[in-house]
């Protein structure tokens, strides 16, 4: 039987693969976060919903609960943005993962625009903070205001070092094209090319997605989940309980491509002929992404929470210094390699 | 970060990540899965309080020593008063058992008491002769204890939980004719 050509379209497969695998990774990572925190704190964590799977279906139960809950829109909120911003948050958080290729031939974008994929992804990801500040304004209570103000200050802490880390790697690779970037990491991954940039990337992403120890804008102990404090039901699932993890997924995907070598040891052939090779390459990228995300959620179980002023001074005094040093290292590699 | 050596901060971060990894890979979990496992107190626990009315002299010392006023003296058909315990108030201190001059009150190690209604907590003297039947929630209930072995606290299974037995009665004293 002849397979219709649209069924073998790389765009369709990229879309499906990214969507399905990101959902699976999202569920697994939330479960893993709870189980790791439970192990470190000598607890068991989610168990009784599915004891043989270690409580994995607890996430399904939570998702069903989030969807079935009553949607509450508070009287004082600005209704339009209150309803519109959570879906926009998820859209902007997930969009960057569609802008980068999962294998040399498996990409949603085609060549001229794919060349700028990582740049576009970063640009979209940095817009997330505007959504968060807008949510803080739309929710309209004091915790949301404080959280939104904190988020607006935190962006000044992570934006420049994170951009600098990626720019350093572009300088090292002498290209911004994601496929060529991965091709240059066949033997040595980017984290070994420039470890300083990788450290800056780790710290910057922890700040950008409010992982510990930088969970400042939405820390329950201080500001009652900050900008998301009046969200319930599906809105909470789209933002605080799910959307942030999708943003973490997008950041980690970029990190897996730029710092961990993407699909590096696997070099699949052209798309329709070497279908399984391309899918294996995409799966390998996703495994690296998952490991990065696992590290970020692991931080929750061991880290304290830094104060806002400590974070800002730490960022401008140390992280920016390391980022400049990383750029110097990359410049040296640019001229030497 | 402020006022801290950079080396110390980096070492602290690496230390805590190592510690977290150690516990993630080799957890020391002490959780007792309650309906399936129950802690074994080896009898050294204060629980439900029973009463042998034929030994009771109706002296009311138990009712007076009770710190929460949980004991009420009920008038029985033979014209004497016997204690009944309100388990909504009882804190299982067992002062009444210690104070009883004729060992009419006896201790047990039954702690798993649950009641549907508040009235069920009011035990009258005739209800206190035999311990209440605690149904098993799951078919197999295992006794566990926490033990210290090899530098870690581990949970040890001691085998299946048997039936609750009341402790053997105290040394015999003259039974008061009622």
C-alpha cells in the first residue's frame, strides 16, 4: 500500500513528536519532582493512586481534578486578561520547542527561518515575563502585585547573562544555525567547549522558570504563588502547575541542542528514507532534555530560597562576571579553533 | 552570598547536591503504610481501658483523678456506680488504672480506635468488659518496627498482625461481692 505523502511530512511528524513527547515529559517531570523531594525528605510521595507504578497516575488524577474544578474569576480581576493570559502563557512557553529541529530533517520550520530558530525561541521565551507581569496585574490582589513586581525585577537578573551564554556558544560555533551547531558537537559537547557558559545557562534558566533556589516571584512562603495566586482549576494547570514546566521544557530543549550536543552521536539520513533514524535522533534529544529538566526539578528538594536582593546582587556581581568570562573563553576559541 | 567566601559557597552548593543525590538514589524512608502496616509497640503503649465490674468498689478515685473528666460514674441496676469512659475526652494517660486500688481497670495496647458518631465514644460500664473489635481494613496487616542498623534507620517487618489480646489480669485481690 502506498503511504500518502502528507502522512510522511516531516512537519507533521515533528509537530506530533514534540507535542506528545512534551506532554509525557511534563507528566513524568512533575511526578519525578514530587518523588525526588519525597525521597530527600524521607517520605514516600504519591503512591496510592497506582502503587505498582509508584503513584504515576496521581498526575492524571490531578489533571482531571484541575479540568473538572469550577472556574472562579474573582470580582476585582480584569476579566479579559485573567482569561486570556493563561492560554497565551502556555502558547508562548510551548512555541519555542517547535522552532528548533529535533533531527537534521525533522523540523517544523524550513531552511531560511530554521536558521534563526534558536534566536526566535529565545526571543519568544523572554516574552513570558510580560505575560506573568500582566497576570499579576489582571489578578489584582496584593500578592499578585508583589509577585509581578518581583518577576519584573528578576528578568533584569537573568536576561543578560542567559543571552550572553547563548551568544558565547554562537561565537564558539561560529554559527547560529541549530543543525550546524549540533554538527559541530559530534565529538565534544558544548558544555565542555565552554563550561562557564553552561553554568550561566543553568543559573539563568533556574531564574527564568523560577526553579529553586530562585523561586522568588511565586514562592508560596512569601507571596502565596504570586501572580498566580487567584488562579484555580484549568488556569492554575495552564500556568503555575503546568505552564512553567512547559517553559522549562523549552529552555531545556534549547540547552540540549546548544550545550549537550542535541542528537550528536546519531547522524540520521534524509527524512522519508531513514525514518527510524530520524525518530531515534529526536528521541535522543528528548532524553537529554529530560535529564536537564530532571536536574532543574531536583534542585527543589535540596535548595533554600534566595532573597530577591540577594538574587539581584548575585546575578549582577557574579553571574554577569561569569558570563563575560564565558564570552572571553568563546572569543579565544573563536580565534584558536 | 554576602559576607561568604566564594569557595565556601561553591562547596556548599556541591555538598548539598551530593547529599540530595545520595538520598535520591538510596532513600531512608520511614513511612509506615498504615492500613497495610502497623507499628509494633511491643505492648508498651497506653490504649483502650477495660473494666471488670466485679472487682470495682465504686470508690470513684478513677473519676476524680481523670485529668480530662472523661470518666463518668454510671448507676447500674444493682445500685452501685461503675466508671464509663468518654473516649472523646480520654487522653489515654492511664492515671485511672494506676489509681485503681483493686485493679478493676485494665490496660490494653489498642490505639486504633475510630468512631462514626460522638455517641459511640461514650463507653458505659457494660461495654468496657471486652475490648472492641477492630476490623482489619485490608486482608493482610504487617507489624513493623524501626531499627538502627548499619548507620541507617530501617523499617523491619515482623510478620503478620495477630488478634488483639487483653493483657493478663493483675494479681488477684478479693473480689467485692456485688
